[in-house]
């Protein structure tokens, strides 16, 4: 805000400097690039008028051919370029490739800047999306520089999102989104099948999942789905093979030391990241395609059950549990055949002393309660409830990383009461759930839980309101703690405001005051502002 009055003048000055004919090696060039990117982050869509001056030089640099020479590795002159300043060499398939490093660095900088603008401007970037995609999509397999292809890969999902947002705003249909989705996925599949670096494979898998999710609709044809799944499972198998090879090498080595252990742990962490992103691809498919994805799931389900029987790591198991969560939530009626197996898996891993595993498992129990119908209620509702209570009441459940797992367990208790109320004693379950609110760490679950609380108060659920409105102080305290936070959305904020106004006229001041005293001055001010916003003039 302090800079706003001078912003226009500074931008105009930067534009004049950029158009003044700077030499490529002028140090002002790099400073200008960084400054433009920072202005874009600050101004958002207000930066659009300056984009023509910024994006064209970047696209030109990103698309420039790299200075390189290719010789046979046994050529006596093959290494001559390595002796020259500004050149570097790499051996690929018995060929020695010499590359001018300055041109690579410029290309990488340009690609990173383009990726920044695409990510920041989203749908407003649409006027340049076609030209940008022609430059960036082929660079996903750019062999000669990791940073170039990483930047290109990171750009793909946002290019799809830009087309999707433009289509939604202009009501122009799905053609542009579908074309961009096909174009980016073709390049990412090729990259996934050829990429040698584990860290970049992780980025590719993340990009594929992002493209699927950002399309918002099931626009991918069956052959492409098959190609993606084949490439994903190929990457997972290669990852498993690398783990096995490292373990065998460690066993057979006589001089394995602490440094080797650290390197192996780091490499295995990368393999965990790889499998988690592979899992995200599966999750993205079922979220977008729903029950249409079930034929593919039926053919792969046994592989994931097998991974649970022979776990590679906690991270690997976490990825499987996340897949089971999303399959149960979005897979539709055909998932009923897996209900019993899934519930037993969730119950088992809810008790594991790993925050990630516990969180995914207790979330899964809530999903089963929500979509499992009579089959869940009659067989698993009460048993699941006991497991969830164990999680909530466990030592350390409100400490560190366990907080999110505990809040997911609380949310799932509410789902059992809400969706399986005929199978549990709701006069006990609802008060138990209420006693552990509010949710203050997990934004997604917080928004769901507090909206559910509004549902129950608006319905005057006696187990929530308490005898003679005895739980009103607790409700006032909960609402005071979540108002003005990310734990509720705009709609829930309005509902809470109206509920507080209703409570103000329904109960005595003394009852309200007993909840009021538990709040900070700031929280009290938020309650007063909320009530005032809906009170009659």
C-alpha cells in the first residue's frame, strides 16, 4: 500500500530501461527479470498491461537453440571444447555432447520466469497460453539441463488450469482445455518414460496429477489413461528395483559407513516422494472420473493390497492408504465390495504411531461412514467409533504432527453420528464430538466440521444444544475461536452470525456470559461484529 502511489512510475521506468537496447551480458538484465517477477506477484492481474513487454523476450530466450557440438566419445578431438571457458560436456549413449553453458543458464532463467508468470496470473495469462505452450511443452524432455525441463514440467498443470478458467469465465466449452490437456499429457508421458533423475520423475508425476485435476472434467480418452497408468506403474517398479538394489549393495558391502547410510536414506526418501506422487495420479483420476475409473481400479487393486502386505516404508504405506481413501470416497457404488477390507485396514493403521498414516486411516473411517450406508452401520460403526476415540484420547494426540490426525479423527466421529445415527447412540456421540471442538489446525476438516456444527444447531439437535440449552456457552466459545479464521468459509461465517443472534435472544445473558469469559478480547470483538452484521437496524 505504501508503494502503490509510485508503482506506475517505477514500472514505466523499468519498461524504458528494458527497451533501451541492453546488451545480453548487462547485469541490469537479470535484475530487471527478478523485479518484473516480484511486481507480478504483488500486483496480480493489474500487472497484465506490462505482460507484452515481459513475456516476448522470455519466450524468445526460452526457445533459442542451444550451442552444442556432438562427437563420438572415441574421437580424439572430442574433449577439445572442455578446455574452453564457458563450455561443458556430458557423455550420452557413447556420444560426447559439448554445450555452451551461458546459453543454458539464460534458457533456464527464462523458463523459470515464464513458469512464475503462469503460476501467478492463472486465467489472466490466457492471451499468451498458446504461444507459451509451444515453447514450454517440448522442453519437458530437454535433455541438456535439469532446471530447464523442471521449470517446463512445473508449468504444465497451470497451462491446463489457465484454459479451464478461461473456458469457465467465457462459457466457451471444453475444447481448448481438452486440447491443452492432451498436449501437456503427451509430453509428460514421454518425459516419465525417459527421465533418468528421480527428483524430476517426482515433478513429472506431480505435473500429471495436476493436469488431471485442473481439467476439472473427465476429458482424457481411454488410450491416454492407459498410457499414463502404464508409465506410472513403470516408474513405481523402477523405484522398487532401485530400493532393492541399494539394500542388496548394503548387505554385500564390507565398508558401508555412516555417510553411505545418509545417502541411502536420502535416496529412499526420494523414492517415498515418487510413490506418493504416483498415488496422487491415481487419486486424481478417481476424483475427476468417479465411477468411470472403476474398471481400471479393479485391475490394479491387488497391487496395492500387496504393497500393504510387504511395505517398503511408512511413506509408501501412506500413499496406499491415501489411494484407498479416495477410491472409497469417489469410486461410487461398486466400492461396496471393498468396504470390509478397507475398514479393517483403516482400523489397523489408525493405531500406528505415525501421524501421516494415522491421519489417512481415520479420515478413511469417516469416508466409510459417509458412503458405506447400512453395510458400514450394521457391521463397523461402533467398532470404528471406539478406534477413533482411542486416537482422540491417546497420549500426545494434541502435540506436534499428531494434531492433524486427531482433528481428522474428531471429524470422523461427527460423520459417524451424522450418517450412521441409527446404528450408534447419538445422545453420547454428539456431545463427545462437541466436547473436542473447535478444529484449529486442519483447514479442510475445520471447514467441514464447523459447517456440520451449524447444521446441528440450526436443526436444534438436543444432543448438541444440551438440556435447557446447557451447551450454549460451549457453542459461543467454539464460534468465537473460529470466527475470522481460515477454519470457516464465508458461508459458514454468515451462518454463525445468524446463530449467535438467535442464541442472544433465546437464552439468558448469564448463560452467554459463561461462554464469553473463555474468549480473548479479539475473539469477543469478532462475535460482536458478527452479530452486528446480521442484526436488524
